[in-house]
C-alpha cells in the first residue's frame, strides 16, 4: 500500500522532434526504461516536469511567463534526454564535442541549465518551438501531469542520442511505421502519443492546428485510451480500498470484444461506458461477453446493468460464481476466443488466487499483455490481502507463476498500465518477504495485539491506512502460524517456542 497522493497536475513539457518532409518525415521517440516508476517499458516522446530553474532561462519572443517557462522546460528536457539543443537564436558553440561536454555537466548536476546557457553563450527564441496540444493525465492515475506538447525540428548537424537511466533506447521512425508496430502489438503508449502519430501520418499541412485539437478529439464523445491496439482502458469511479479511486474496465479485441470488470453501478459511469461501447460498435467492434477477475463490488458493480443492456453472458471463476450470478465458469488454462478460427485474440485464463480465492487474470499471449485485476496494482503500490478470502501463500504462488508466463505489459484494475512486468512482479515478491521479516522482528515472547504490531511493521505507512494494513498483517501472521513460526492466544500474537 502507498499513501494517498494529491491528484494535483504537475506542469510539464514534451518535445516532438522532427526531421525530413513528406514521405521522409520522421520523429524521434524513446522507450522508457524498466526502472522508472511511471509507465516503464512504454514508448514516448522526450519530456519531463518543470523545474524551478526553468524560470531563469531567457527566451526571446514570448511575453507570457507561463508560456516561457514551458518552452524553457521543453528546451532543457530535449537537451537532457536527447542531447539536441533546440530553439537557438543563433547556432553558436554547437560543435558536437562542445554539446556533449555541456550535456555531461548538466546530467551530472554540476550546473543548472540557465547557467550552462549563459556560460556557452546560448540564446533562445520562442518561435523555434510550435505548440502542439495540451494533454492532462486522467484522474484515475495518482501522479498526474499537465503536459504541453511542442514541435521542433532538429538543427542541422545535431543528432539525438539516449543517455541516462530513465530511457532504454531512442530512434528515428516514420509515423506510419510506428503505427504499424502499434497495430502489431509490439508498441505501447499513452493516448497523446497515438494522436500525435496519427496527425503526423496525415502530413504536415495544418499540422500544429490538428495536433492542438488532439485532446478534444480524444475525449469526444467519451475519453478513449487505447494503450495497445485492441486494448481500450475505461476508468470508472468506484469505491475501492484506498488510495485507489477508480477501477479500470478493459475492452479487449479487434472485432469481438471482452469487457473485463465493469466495476461501477453508478448511472453516469455506466452511461459513459455504454457510449464507448456504442462508438466501438459503429467501428465494427461488438461486445461478446463480460469477464470478471473476481467478485468484489468495485469490479462487478456494473455487471447486471451492462448485461441487461447488451445481452451478453458473464464468465468468471467458480469461486466468483459463489457470490454472483455467472453464466459460464472458467478454469485455469481455458481459452476465451475473441476471433474464432484465428487465435490472434485468444485470452488464456490464469487462476491467480491470493487477493481473492476465485481471482482470475487473463493473458493475451500475442501482445504479452496481462489483465491482472487486483493481483498487481499500478504504480508502486501493493495490494491489500483481507483474510479469509485473501491469503498470502497463494498470493505469492500466483506471483511466482507469472514469472514463468510470457508477460511483458501489465493492465491492472487500479492505477496505470506499465511494462517491465517481470521486474514489477519480482519487486512485489521481495516486498512481501521483507514485510514478513519486519513481522518476525516486531514479535517477541510477549503477546501483542494487531493494533500494536501494525504501528511497528507498517511504520512506513501513514496511520490513516493502518486499519487496512492490519488485514494484510493478519494474512502474514496466519501464514507464519501455519508454518509453526508464530502462535496466538485470544487474537494476540507472539513468536512460537519463545
């Protein structure tokens, strides 16, 4: 579990670097490394958040302070992440060796960018960067950004390169080639990247205006997020355990669609979901069935209403069928076909108990995508295990099993999707084992109640979450009790054999 974060919007800038024209038009994109906390393994354009020193960079031709800071951020981020110096008023001191040395000093933290610019005699002009849209991270993601996109052409004689831990790779690519990778399932990125690539693929005429319209087009008639082709995320306001505020429903498929976890029964949320389903129906994508990862209300709250409106069956694990009406029970290893006779859109059913005894995950092997429900939350958080339905031993076994499966991208029920799945899974296993050691360290010969133990074992967690942490702590204690390592009397706990 993580502490609730304020859903404030963090000002940021993104740079769409271009070279060539017409059929030779290319953009420079990067793949985020596996170690970053936000969308590891996803494709993106260079960019980042505003720093305080950005306000100190002088830029000619812009009067508005906010606009100047955003362009300063874009210029700095482009230089940090690609080594390309954009926006120069005059091409002075731009020899490759000079730029490499300056970039190394900046990345090492030896000098701030405004000071570096002053030392090198660089001056910048606003019209070298063209505004290309303003995108805001949706509210279901704890860390949100207000990102202004800018177009910029790479100056003659400069060549971008990737350096540092945040980016795994970078390359020039034609927009249509990038979209081909997306449709093949080998590229994953957020909505702003998709709409930018689509606009670039349509040519350079009126390009800035068309890019600026992207956020509005993406939200009409309902916000649409398709991180991989055939995988549409639709967040629904629910009442999950904190810090989450939404449950991600997923629509999967190219012609026949599976709807995973319609979690909200709120009429407005359901209407938004049905609007999206209708848009997809017009495109030739028809809802075939509803899949449930498990029975918790924030995952199944909208099932009855969707089923009544669209007349489709509900499929889930027999453990879920004990709590809800289910038309079809699913077994581990079974395949759900969304493209009969082809196999391209088969989902393989994985029984992944731990958070709930009947918990399922669904694996799309071609794109190496796992719809993991509450087994793995987005971001850096951890899941609450609430006994008796939540158990630690099967939870760890489920995670270990995933390491043997071809999983690259995680699509969780709460928080944002992310790549680098094996690293995330290993982190969760190690985190649970580390927490177990803290439990053993907190116990002794004297009996202790849960309320006293949680303060020590979860000292790194805000006290307002301790009531939830107690449930996972109990799951740890029950595991250790079954192993004969702890004992209890009247719901008080101590080390065994002490």
